[in-house]
């Protein structure tokens, strides 16, 4: 696990989302749905702030603070008008009782110690606040095919012909990730004190077809390749 490749491949990350517009829109709708009445938002692992910019422009959802470990990604985020603190999720100071929502969008798979980050998030939230943990589940179709590509070391292998995404996520970034199951993430959230867990999911088509249409999020976590877990601080 790590984030080092995001310095070198930051532009490729953004380019991938731009080339996969329906996937981006599908994921954005999920993130936006979890941030209704979100109050003051802290975004951990904010990357290039692509989602934060679209949330602001399209949904009038403003993120108050961004933390991102990769300088290459933060440089793009700053061009989009965001102030970004360069730090890891595990080492950053989130503050105490300062936020209504802490967002982890697509970054848990790149984190060494999710439990430590969630404990920091719990402390940073005001009573009644929520944490939003969004990622590709290990058990999902995308998680499975990413791990197959990781094991093979390439997208260009006969086993992946006819079933890989039309424009696969850059293999250099796949190599940085270690996906967790939804159950593992939920258990960690509960261990860190979060209650009332809720689930929303999207990207329900097989990876080779997900580019063909835009999906709206739905409740649950049993079929989506992008799943949000929302937990609350009492």
C-alpha cells in the first residue's frame, strides 16, 4: 500500500476519469448522495480535488479542508482553487470536534492503517457528525478484476481479454492499492466508535460494461463496485 505512484502518475489519474465520463458521473452521484446536509467537511486523501471541484460546481457542496499525501496530486488540486495540506491520513492532525463530516473517498485502499485514520476522524467530528468511507470493495467485480490484474502484473493478458474495463485504471496505480472487504471496513468503523452504519452502492454493471451508462446510487452493498459506508458519532 502507498501513494508514491500518485506523484508520478497524477495526470494519468485525472485523464483516466476524463476518458471514463460515465464512471466518473456514476461515482460522483454516489459521493453527492452521501453528503446531503453534510455541514463542514474534511476530505482525507482528496487527490487532485476532481470530485471536490465537481461537488462544488454541480451540487453546491463545499469541502472546508483537504489533506493529501501526494504532492503531484495536490498541485493539480491547487490549480482547481483548493488549499491542500500535504500529509498522510495516519499522520495528519484532523483537529478536535471541528467538522460535521469526514470524507474518505476512494482512498482507504491506499492507507496503511485505516483504524488510526478513523479514530482521528471520530475525534475531529462534532457529536452527531458522520464519517463517509467510500471505496472499491475487495469482493466486488471491480475489486476482483483489479486483483487479477495485480496478480498478472498487467492488463494485457489473455485471462483479461473480453472482461477488463474498456479503459483500465492505470496498472501503476493498481499496484499501490490493497482493497479491503466491506465487512472489514465496517468492523473497523464500529471498533472506532461509529454507530448506525448505512450503505449506498453504485457501479453495479460488470467492469467491461460500466462505461456504457450513468447509474444512480442505491441502498446496500451486495452488488456495487463502489460502496459508501456512513457511520455516525453519538
